[in-house]
C-alpha cells in the first residue's frame, strides 16, 4: 500500500464516521494528500524514516506551522501556528503524515471533551458516552481507526483517562523526556506531551521518535532516551517487583473494574513479585492539583488579551478591549480556573494555598520515591469508573474533577505512566489499567505493558 492510498482510506473513514464522533476540529484534505505524496516520494528515493506515510492526528494545542491551533477555544479561533512544536519537527523528520487536529476540552481543562468551545466528541464504544478528556479527540481518532496514532497532552490525566475510556494505549512520559516546546501551556510544571496508539509496540515507536532533549525548552531533560522499541523486546521475560497501592483499590472503585484488575493481577503473579504498598498522601492529590494547576493556568492564560493572539472584541478603550475579549473568548471552565488560580496566588493567600500545595506536592512525590525503593513498577486502575454519559457530570465540576483521582498524583510527581486496555464491562465499555514507574524508567513501564498485551 502506498502512503497516498493509506491517506485516502483514512480520509474516507473520517468522512464516514467523524460526522457522528466529532473527533476532529480540522482536516485539510489537500494538505494530507500532499504530505502523503511527499512520503511516497521519499520512499522511492530510499529515504524513508521510521514513520513514513503513517497517518497521525494531533491534539489541537500542539503547533503545526501554517495550520490552526485553537485549543478548542473561541479566543484562539483563526489563530495560525507560526512554528512547529519540537515533537512535530521530530515526526516530520521521520515522515509522518498529519491528518488533522483533534478536539479537546478548552485549553485542556476537563475530563470529558464536553468543555470544547466548539462541540463535544463522542465515545465510539457508545455514542451516548463521553470519550474522556481532555485529549478526547485524539483517543477517539485512534480508537475508531481514523489514523494509526495521535499525540495528546497530559496535565492531570488527559492522555491516560481518555485512553482508558476509549480502549487504546496512551502514555504520559516522564516530565522532561518530551519537549513541551510548541505545546500551548496549561500548567507548565505538570504538562507533558505523549502518544496514543493501538498497541504497545506502536506506542514505544512514537515515544522513541518524540523523546529527547532540545535547547528550545529549558525543562527538557539533558538525557539520551533509551531505545524504547528495543527495550520492550529485550524485556519480554523480565520479572518485576510490582506494587499494588492500597489507596487505589479502595471504595469508590467500580466493582467491574476491580474484578477485571484482579484477574490481571492473577496473571501478573505468574512471573512477577506482587506486593501491597501504600501511597498515604494520595487523598490530598486532587486538592493539591486544583490549587497548582489553576494557579499556573491563570498566569499562562494572562497572555490572551486580545492584542497578541486570535480573537479581539470591539471596544472603545484598551481596558474595555482586554475585558471584553477575555469575557467573550474564554469558556466557563477556563474562567473558573483563572479565578481559582488568581485567588490562590494573590497576596495574603499565596502562603496559605499555593505554597502549602507545593509542600503537599513534595509529600506526594516522596510517597512514590519511597515506594520505588521497594518495587520497580506500580499497577492500578486508570479511572474509578467506566466512561460516563454526556451531560452526566457537567453540572457539578467537583464530580468531573473526581474522574481524574487516579491519574493526577503521577503528574504531581512527574513520573511516567500509561494506560493499557485490559477488558470490557458487561455493557461493553473499555476498562483500563495503569502502569506507573520511577522517573525516566519509561522503558520499564512500556516493557511490562508489552508483556501483558
Ligand atoms: N481533567 C484534568 C483537568 O481538568 C486534567 C486535564 C489535563 O490533563 N489536561 O485539569
């Protein structure tokens, strides 16, 4: 099959299925076909890369030069990215074909893709249910085979939770392994770009391509990443010490998810040493996250003032223009976060909220450090429940926030974690398991996932 044929098949599937699923915010056929033709040309010249002709979708908060980046926000409607994200540059070098930009919760704030400023995305397993979020469009595009992989961003679970809801693999790499250059910032100390794929082998290959240091990003780690595709093959029979965190198998966990994970644990016991562990500060993770993430967001989003980017409201004075542009451009959840964050950072409250949260964050990180002295990896559920119905949690932000309770601690600690589909509920909805590892042991995380697949 040629790259052009593969691109045409993918575009045809998008036409057929995406009118219902709504995974994409932007598909430019002419551009897709041109990239595919170039990929075929490269192959003919014997210059094929690791991903030549592979159709990938990209979350619409990652820049591709000359194409829109909206972050699913009205405030960035009509904004065209002026440069490539570091990950995009790397994918281009390997010959990937970008098929389009995928839907998300506005500025990646949400857990269901219902906060998109344009339209919600639907779960291919049940159209009445959410795909998760915020990278819902990316998860759906892979789950429905509208492309063979995708990139998303994970600040508090936004890759792993939608991967779990849509039955695909998705990974948040170690903070700093993949450059954030060209990712629109939400909460800079938590944000991390990562891949979605149909299987662990593809996931390892995508991570191998996008990982690595760059002088353009001061938070990118000065390390040479291991060869992930080689590591998973070499470790096919390696036995690990695996921790089962008590706090993740507690009340509130859906019984069908619990049962399926117990079955997987039974299989794990054949090769690995399992051990119950405790991450005692887990109960503070959600509260900590909802101080730190909004605080950083309120600062990062100050740049959208109607002057530099995208949308500008009609006004008579400069101040009125700022106010109106922000009032009309941002959606409800984004405004909620800006207000929470501004409050937490304001004089007189900084010590009580932001500083306190930063200290608790350290305790959460130390829980993991301690655990990883005894175990190589941690195995847990990705989400407390299967995908919920559209509209079910939109009225109550706290209920929505709770769906990330198992994914948020990982971001606070910076460690790598992935979602692996491990079964289906009686209603035929995907169940995901989460594998977490120590910092920069992304290869070990992938290796156990590959064994289990
Ligand atoms: N759902 C979480 C939030 O709304 C996490 C989002 C994310 O990882 N981008 O902040």
